[in-house]
């Protein structure tokens, strides 16, 4: 339950920012620059919460994996929508590549440990 709350804080803050700034709770419908601002509020906050959990010697749980997958899929959906609408997607593509690298650094050691035991 503690991990769920710790991960929900940055997600909640980013959605509150989205509601206050863009007057919507649907990040897929907003335009590119606003989505990038939302995404750049969401990602560092989430990975900061993962770093905080790791500093408290907590293990990476399924909750963390689900949040990571949710955030990555949100970016992928917006990337596909941008390609479909023929909009520039360079920054989002770079952010997704960086996000996947960081996710692998945080989550891959967790799965290696589970496989060994």
C-alpha cells in the first residue's frame, strides 16, 4: 500500500497540473507542447519516487512495473497519434527512448534477482 501511495503522488500531481493548466484530464487529446510539459512533469516525478523507494531499500514491486508500463504506453499512444496526424514527434521519441533505458536500468535488475531465486 505504501508503494502505491508513493507512486500515486507524482501521477496525481501531474494530472492536477493537467486539469489546472489545460482544463482536461485526458492527456491524449491535448496538443503536443502541452503533452510534453505534462509528460515531463510525470516522468521525473515517477522515477524520483522509484529512486526514493530504492533508497529505503524497498524492492521493485509489480505496482512499480504497472506504473512504468502505464506511463510508457501513454507516450506510445501519443506517439502513434502524432504519426497518424503527421505532426513532429522527435522530442517525444527521444523522451521515450530515454524512458525505456531508465526503466530497464531500474527494473531489469529486479527481474534478474527473481530469476536467480
